[in-house]
C-alpha cells in the first residue's frame, strides 16, 4: 500500500473499510491537481483551491483500483 493512504480510525477505535489519504497524501494530491490545471490552462496559480471535486473522484478511483488489486 502507498505511503499516502491509510484506513481511517475513529476515536472509538473503529476502522473504516475504505482507504483515505493521509495528511501528506491529501496535500500532495491537491498540489498535483492544482499543478495540472495550471499546466493545461497556461495560467499560473489558477488551480489553487479549485480542485476539491476532482480530488474526491481521484480518491475514489484509487480506492477502487486498490480493492481490485487485493481481489486478484
């Protein structure tokens, strides 16, 4: 498993069955997405704070891919 992913653990000790980004993973993914938007628009810093929906979709895709890998 990637260093950027973890299973969420609640204060009661319950472990979620869906992977989530670690704090570092969240920051890195956000920066990567913002950089992509800047790259393809050609406008510096235009992607800043505008990638939340994309980030959620990417997180869901990562979880789906890893679950498929676990099954094979």
